[in-house]
């Protein structure tokens, strides 16, 4: 029902926005609403999520998960994600928030949710669940894998509580520019374009080292740039 409501609202606009055009963001969010297995992902987190009790009732799990995805899709910090939801009708519609009846969860709430996922190491479990659901729907991994890596740079001011850099971050040079941070290594099915594996390392780790962890083992072909030639 929510999927139909989202799509209709994006196509038609609210009653007072009858001339609003469908944007690329509207289309993207409507697509993600339909293809992301929200219920299955919530089932991974639910055992660890706070339950309603005597204190303040927790925000709905699916809403927090959708907020978390919005944050990553649009590269938003915690408070910036809160502000984006306040500003964007499309984002509020996707998360299911009506400002006439409820508040947008604040940045601190999103931070606590991210820390919950990190504490219980649920990122890998969520990634695995997506792959499981997609394969169950017939989107199976083929016989070829494309491997690649990208640097995730951190601001030069990034420090921990001890005023030191995260020890897992290191410097590396790409071209004539230096970066400090992490590196994301991805394995993608060459037929469907679906990512089936991911590894995060320090930025100075050579692309070739995580290669065995990016392969599912049934490849007949592996594609990569010159960094993997050795």
C-alpha cells in the first residue's frame, strides 16, 4: 500500500502541488521503495532494536532504516540528513513523515541507530540478506565478476576522542594528489551489475590484496583495471 501511495503521490503531487513535476529524486526513491527488501532487512535488525517499554517509545524500525539509506544515497551527515528531510517533500514522503502530525527524527537519533548497527556488526548481515533476497527472486550471480576499488577520503580535521586520527586510516597517493582515509573494494556481477561482495581497508592497501575476498568462486572471467594485473 505504501509503495502505491508513494508512486501516486510522486506522479500526481499533493492537492496543493498539482503543478509539481516529477523529479529524478522522486523516480529514484519510488524505485528504491519497490526493490529494496525492507521487511527482510528489518528482520535482521529487529532482535537488536529497542523495544517499547516504560520509557520513550522507539521510532519505527523501517523508518530509521529508510533514513539510514537516505543518508548514504545522498552522502549526508546525521544533522544534514535531518535538515534534508525537513526541506524535501520527496524525502519525507519516502520515509513516511507528515510534518503536520510528527517530527523528523533528529541527527542524534540517526547517530544512535548507526552505532547500533556497528555495535552488532549488522552491515555485513544486511548486505548478505540483500544478496539472498535478490537470488531468491531469480537475480542470480553469473560467471563473471568485475572488481574495482575507490578511495573514501576523510577530512584533514578528522580526529578521535584522543585527538588522533583513526588508526585504521592511512595515507595514499592517487595521481598527484594525496588522500587519507579508507578504501572500498567491490565485486560486481558482470551480467546483472549487482554488487555481491565488498571489503573495506585502509587507503594505502593495494587493490590486488582483497581480490580473493571479492570473488564468489564460480567465476570463469574476472575483469579489472591494471592495478590487478599482478
